[in-house]
């Protein structure tokens, strides 16, 4: 009986893996494969991927197999593996980024290979949701209601107790040879201190959700408090499924834990779904504003200001604390993400795409859909976007969400008296910057009132998304 190939993608887990379960049901021996490709970009994400693949390989070894690792274009690599092993079927879970969909299309056209895709990564597949008029949701709340109306997600599947793996002599590239870890200097010390990638750590975080849910509704916007789940990178790499998170939260709610916070927490899970939905239906999301009048926005794109923002040296403490947290840990609290993004786009008037590129390189949870939709939301150019004239005042945001200054002092030791390093003066005057941004926005309003046409959804794109290549290395 010829083997089948299971192509791991953003589903680096054994439990509740729909495509893996379908492969097991064939009764045919399985060859597990991961292909590092052009989408595995971004320094922090590549660091996480290295350790997640190591964790997955250890899990497979306990079941009697090892992961075949390759790098290159997946359609070429998988075609070669199929020819060498005699496999005629490839199982995988679908992804929804433009390049991922193009990969699947190219694979499906290969002669002699049957590509069997499953919808696994989201609670509701993007193609399943349409407005009453047959259009696309562009506002979150109606999307959330429509998604919730589909009913609760399927009960998560248990990990296979045993798997029948194919015996083969296919060569694999050693994990250390794939270049996923940082080159000199080693900037990943903070990531190692903060995170444990892999499925076991992700499942443990679900088990520990009770205290998170208890304070989530009231305190989720407070970066000085530890009331977030830290599940986002595990979800991004598929070490845990959305279904597992959803049922984990509801299970705790049913047992009296986190009654106040479960609904607010799950609403954030659906924001992730909404972002994927937007990217699926608007593949230009990572590069082009969904509101076309923003193509005419008079951006500044000042490299000196951009570098100060990246380094956490703007002279605005809440902004700099967030950027330093990002650099050290590969993560930033969501409220602070909004603050630093607003500052870049509105105080500095640097294009949102530049911020999105930096986040793609430095976040361990650098999801293309979430990142692109969120930056467009802050910039006012996206779907269900914050009004451009809402310009966050960094000092007022700090007073409201870091009232005692604990978050700022943690990440800026100069202000806590724990460092002799000089803390810079503000690089802009916020009042003047706000005025300048609103004057620029008048240009956008004028274009909207004239001849700018709405962006139409398109079904596919062959262009690759922007990614910041080795910018962590070069900083």
C-alpha cells in the first residue's frame, strides 16, 4: 500500500488536527513533512518556528517517526518527495494567505498527485460567511454575530494514540541547517526567557485560563497587569486550535471560572477570525489601503523617526516601553500595539506598511492577516477602521492604562532610576503632530468626495506579501 504525505503547515500539533486525522483514516502509512518556504520570514517568527518544529519532531519520535524537513517551494519539494516515496496523495490543512492559496492551486495541478485539503485553522471558513445581500462583511460586529450564529465549533479531536508511519529513506535537512535561529549577535535571549514554543506549552496555557478569564473583561487593556492568555503565537503556529481555545474557555465558564471574562475573551478570538476573513476576501490587505482615498495620503516616511520608533527612543515613555518590550520578548500588549501604531502613523506620519513590516519581523505572533488588518484599522484605511481623526495622546493613554507607571518603569530603566542611560526628549510635539496629521487627512477626505473608487474584493493574488527580511539582524 503506497504511503501518503502529511504536509504540516500552520498546524504544528497532533491533537485536533483535522487533516492529520483524515490521513490516519485512510489506513495508509504516513510520511510527515514540513517545508520551510518564503512565508517563513521574520526573525522572531523563525526563532519560534525552529523550536516548534523541534517540539513536534520529539512528539513524532515518541510515536515512532521523525519529521522530514525540507526548504524551498512546497510544490516542487512535495512533488519530489511523492515521486521518491511512491506517494500519490498529500493531506494538508488549508491556509488563507494569498501565497498559501497559490501554493495549493499549484499543487492541485500536479499530475499523479491528489491534494486533500481540510479547513482546520479557523472556527468558520472565510468562504462560509456572506451578508444577506451576498456580499462581504466589512464591519466586525455583524461578522461576529454571523459567525456565532453558526453554532459552537466542533468538539476538539484527541491526538492519535498511535500512527502508522511509512518506512522510507528520504533525506531530511537537519533543523539547525535551516537558518531559522538568529545569526551573530544572538538577540533571542529575551525570547528564550519569555516563551516555550510547542504543543505541550500551548495546552498548558489553556488549562491555566481561569485567572485570565476572571480579570479579562475589566483589565484586558492594562499592560501593567498580567491578564492576557499569551496564546497568540501558539495559535499562529497552530500548536493549538481555535476550537481547543473556544471549548477551553467555555468549559471553565461552565464550572464557574471566568464568568465575566469568557465572552470578552472569545470576542477577541473572533477578531482573529475576522482578520483572516478580510485577507481571504481582500488579498491586497497587506499592501494596499482598503479605503482607496488613502492612496493619496501625504506620508512623511522619515527614516530617522522610523529608527527612533523601532529602537524605543521617541521620548514618549508608553511608546518606547512597548517597542522595547517587543524587541526583548517578541510580543507586545494589544493596547500598547494600538498606541505605538497610532504614534507611528499619525504623530510621525510614516506609512502603516512600514510599521506592519517591522511587526512581521519582530513579533512571535506575526500573523499576516491579523497584522495587516490591525495596522489598517489604526491607520483608518481599513475595514471597520478607527477614524483617522482619533489620534491617541500617548501621555493620556499611559495615565489611563498604566496609571502607576509600572509598565513604563519595567521597560525603561532610565525612568526608574535604574540606569544612567540618557532618556531622549520627545522627537515631535504631539499637539503640533496631531494638527499636521489632521491637515493631511483633509487631503484624504477631499479625494473621497471626488473620484476615488471603492476597493473590490478579489479571489486571489499572485503577489507575495511584504516581509521585513533580516531587519532584526540589521538594526
